[in-house]
């Protein structure tokens, strides 16, 4: 029995169509990942391409991991050579190889939203932007939208002319990008923006990848934005064997820059594209699908399709309309209690999904009032916790000392007597001589007025130099990481504090060590050298 016999007719058709542009309109639960992985297997089986000539792009690390595992299981030997990655991870690989061709160093740091906000605060202060009129998150969002539309600083400034608000944002945008460049750092939007720029400015590099990838596949195509559309067009421009999978009815990320016209107008861009609809659902009951179809048909712009299933009819849907959020919470909690008291259910059989974090407060209050045991999933991102951010900033400084944000964060962490006044004097010296903050730290003896702070800054500089040496001579990253914890005094300070909170922070740092051990093991099993660059990249993405 062939592995393709397990696919339905439409899935097989999608799997066997290998030449030219292909749009798979895949409804929810229709087995799209199954189709993509079998399509990869078919292409390799028919010798249409080698594994390393196939690229599959997903949106999330979880989706990439799932596809990676399925491809490896289906294909076996050689499957690991198929390029399965997210948009951002793919772009990091491109840029680590060639970003020096457009003026950056290859050991660039990847900044997260928190890092970005700190720079925006500096930009607002520099340009006297009133924080009561302009929120840093709004400015950062405007910059992100501009990059997603492939609009750089100059283009944004040109469009902003005559608009007071946009002109203020343009000034912050320019400051923001200058600071990123000075720190040899990129934000998440830059990863895509500069990859497209690299390919535009260096057609020879683009041609290399166009020749490499005979087949390009993109999942969740309805969520692509302008820069992602351009990137996909560039990569598939060689062999033109582009397969995109998506569902216009599931496009909900317009607020993040997603452009639904990318999927709606696919056949206009790719004139000879074949369209295949995957409409059989394997996940839901008939009742759920009937309700979904009735809601979805009201969308003003969509490609016609109707999901169906061979599954059971299922229970009826109960719908409540309430006057306010407190009444809503009361109905939800009473429903749970009813199931437990009369239906033989447990608390663990229930889940409450809410749209925004703000909704959790009222629900929690009601759960507490009714003595219902509950647990909230989510909260602070692991990599945003203070202790994790601190340690990662040490690693960032060791790896890329021109990263001013990271240096400033850890120069007095743990406390070593370097106050804000000393930091500001170093900052002014760095600005005066147009050097990085770390370079100014190295020249501390030349900075006037440092007094007692000079010796302490010297100690910090010697600490970083010592850790840089350790990185060069240490044979594995885990042992080096443990030296960082000891030499910086970070671990000792938490141990001496001895509170429940400090113990929790030590446990979190232990989790980070486990993550590093796993990273090293994975790299070695793949025959690759585990590097600090690579680890910082993995946790950033």
C-alpha cells in the first residue's frame, strides 16, 4: 500500500501537482500539513529535486517543529536536509551568511519588543516628543508597519511630509534605525526587510538561492504581509514552482500587517496557477461545521468553499448573550459548576478561552467567589523575566560588545556601585567621540569626573574581557555559561538572598541551562558546531 493511498482525492491531486504555481485553499482541519509533507516525499521519490532543494516556510516555531518531525518520519534518511523553517529563522540564516555585504557585521544581535521600546523612549526624549500625545508602543507599531510595507526611513519621511504626527514618528524612526545600526542589532521586522534589501542590492546572492530551491512551499499564506510576499516572490523567481497553502476565511491578523489580497489575488499574480480546495474536515463535528459555514459565508471578500465531514453530528451549540462582563463570567462559572455537580466532570475537564488578557480579571473574581480551582496559562514570557533577560544580556555583550542596550542593562547588575551619574557620563563621552558605550567603558580613565566610579567600571570591563577569553578557550557552551553565572556574582547574590522569589529565579536560570544543554546536544547530533551566536539566535526567535 502506497503512503499516498491514505490521502483523499483532493489531497492526492495537490500532492501530485508539482510544476508551476499552486494555491491550496485548505479549510480548518483539512489535513494541510499532511498534504505538504506527502508532497515533499513525492517530489523526492520522483527525483524531481534533492531534499536540500526543497524549502517549506511556516509562521511559528511550533508549526516548523511539527512539519520537521513529520518530514523526517515520512522520508527517513535525507529528510533532515529539507529546508523547514519560519520566515524569521530563514532570514537569519540568509543574513548570517551575507549581511556584511550591506554594512552590518554577521554577529548582529536580534532585539525584542522590550529592547525596541527602550530605544524609542530615548528617541522620544531626544526629539522632545510628548509621551502624553505619543505612546512608545504606537510609534514602534508605525515603524513595524512601514517595514512590513518595505518602507525605510527615507520613504516614510517623504510620505510624512506635512503631517505633524507622522513627522514626529519619522524623527523617532530615523533615531531608532541609527541606534540599531550603531549597536549592530536588528529587530524582528528588520530580519525580513534587510533580507529583501540584500536580494535586491545583490542579485548574485538572490540567484544563488533561486538556483538552490527548486520548490518553495509556504504555509498560512493568508497571514503574509507585504515584505513576506516580496520575499516569497524573490525566492520562487527561479524555477517558479511555488505552492502556497492558506484559507482566506482564517485571515485575522490584519492588525499585524497581514494582507489578505496576497491570497485572494494569487491567480492574478501567477496567471497559470492551479487552485485546489481541501474541504473535507477531519477534526470537527457536523454541527460545528454547519455553524462555521453559516458565519463564514457573510464575509464580504472570500473564495467560495464549504467544509464538510464524515464525523458524527455532535452536541448542539449553546449561545448566550449577556449585558456585561460580570454576567458573562457568572454564566461561564455556573456552567462549569453544573457539569461538576450533575455531570460527573472534573475541574480539569474545562477550559476557558478569552480574547484579551484584560478579560481574565472578571473571570478570576467569579471563580474565586465560587471556590472553583483554576490555573492561568500564559503570563510573562520566559525570556522576558528579569533574571533571564539579565543573563542573556551578559551573553549578548560577550558576543557583541557594541550592543549598547545590553551593556547598560548589566553594568550594575548585580549591584557593583556604578550609579546612573556614572552611566550618563560614560554615555556622554561615547556620544562625543562617536564610539560605542562599551568602547567608552574601556577608556574610563579618559572620562573626567568619574571619581570612585572609575575603579568599579574598570572591574566591570575586566570581567567582560575575562569572560570573552573564557568563551574562546572553553570547549563547551554549558561550562562557559556556568562560569558566567559564577564570575558575575549573579548566582551567588540570589543564593544569599534566600527568599522564595530568589529561589524561583534560580530555578528559571536552571531552565535556561537546560535549554543550552539541549541546544548543544541537538547541534552536535546534527554534526554542527554549537556557538554562542546560534544559542542567542534560537532564544531570540
